[in-house]
C-alpha cells in the first residue's frame, strides 16, 4: 500500500515521496550554498519508481557537493534552455502538446534573451505582443504560467537568483457565459444527432457527462449491455499526429458509469447496425471496435466532434453551448433531482466531491431548498 500522506514511511528513503495523484515518484533536497549561505531547494517529479527518484536525488546532491549544481547564473538563451526543460517534464500527451505551443509563443518574443537576463519588463512585453496577435487572455496566462514554472525550477537549481515572472500579474480572464442545456435541450441534441456519425457520441455525452476523449475512446469491450455498465479506462487523444487510447486524466477518472434501460436498447440496435456496416466493408466487429466509430470501426477525430457539436447546438437554438457544457448539464440535472453530490462526483470522475460541490454550488443549494420545502409539506400538519 502506498503512503498517500506525503510523509516518509519506513520504506521510503529520506527526501523521496510518491505522488498519489499520478502514481509517480519525486525527490526533494535542500543544501546551503557555501559561497553566500543561501539555501538552495530542489524538487524534481515524474520518476516511474522510488529507486529512480532516490538515484536522481543522490546524483543532484553529489553535483551540489562538487560545485556543479551551484552554477553561475545561466547565460544560455531561452531558445536553448526552455525547450530542453519542457521536454524533460513528466506530462500527459495532451498537456505536452499544449506546453509546446506555449514554448513556441514565448520563444517567438524572448528566444534570444539569456536565462539570467530576463526582467519583468520582458514578460510584460511578451504578454503585450501575444495580446496584439489576438490571443485570448487565458492562453496568454498559460504561457506566463509555463515560464513561471521554468524559472521556479531554475531558482531551485541555483541557475538564477530570482523569478522575474512572479513580479508580473496574470491577465484578468472574464468568466464565459455558460449555455448549459436543460433536460429538453439534451433531448433536442440527441434527436438532432440521429442518423449522423455523431449519434452515439452525443447520446453518451448527454446521458453520462463523460469527457470528450472518454466518449470517443470507448470500445465495445468496455460496454456490458446486459448489466448496463460502461467502464471508463481509456481516453482518445491525438499524439504525434495519430489517434491513440491513453490512460485517463486521473485515477478517479477510471470509473464505471451506468446506462439507463432505454439507452441500452439504443446501444444494442446501434451495435447490430454497426456490425452489418462493417461486415459489408469486409471488417468484422470485435471487442476492440470503437463504439463511436467511422464505417470500418476506427476512431473518430475529437476535434471533428467538437465542430459537429457546435453545429448541432446552433440547429437546436443552443448557440454557444460547448461540448464540455454537456458535463455541466448532466451534473446539474442529477443534483436537481436529488442525487447525492458524492455520487455525481463519481460519475463525472472528479478528483473529490468537494470540487463538484464548489462547481455546482447553486444547484446543490436549490436542491437543498426543494428538500426543505418537501419536508415542510410532509411535516406541516404534525408540528405545533
């Protein structure tokens, strides 16, 4: 059993811990720079085993004692140091792809700046240039956050004396006006998707609230139609140009959701129809066939699904409703019907019920009011 408290156990060496959310290992170390008495702290994550983290910590401490881990401020240009640092991080494929976009944006403006030469004015110029190019504040803040993490690591290694990015505030991001479908809206989307390649994907999204990649990553082996159970244990992502099934977002994202009886029957009919279509094309349906598939049982493109969703929402009068809003809709409808917040968190694959409670606080409060009103009606004649 792993130690999820973050404290060392009898089996964990000094300075080495397991990250319970990712299942990977990391080390922490702290030493005093003999030249100026400054404490240097180092944290490095993403090791697959405890032994690897222990070995890396020992090597860092050895470099420190030899003087190579306490270096003169790095004069390397960012165009060299930043990509190398980013490629060394333990990231999910989608996060790695996004981080490379951020790196490219940063280097387009600051690539020739030395690591030790970055000033807050440089960061402000970066954000101003990205704003002028039409990027959204949220995207610009993503570039700033990545640069901030890079300098935090450089500071821990002693390669810089301060983190200049910390002195620049992120841009204000306005909260988008959500267009969350109600029950009638969800049904309208299901009807609009009938007889299109997205029929089953929309059905799953609007009934289970599963994430886009989880919906498109389902294969028939994951679906037990007799029991009405769907196992969520993979998500579909584009990696280096090809669509692949990858581990879900978090450990809690690996879960089982239930299908209503009426949806099960639609699944059965669709499975038979899909098998006939594939057989006519010379392909046999099996457990590895994607539930939401192209004519030969292969995966559908996630970005194409997002575009199709936008068109469907416009057709039913829900312009501006995002695919992710289907998750909000399912959660809101379930909570409004009196479903326990913890059960909703389990279905959505949230890390904890507290997050669900914070996101859907208004729905929870409205549900609580209805419970109070119901109890008042039940007990109205018995009190006093």
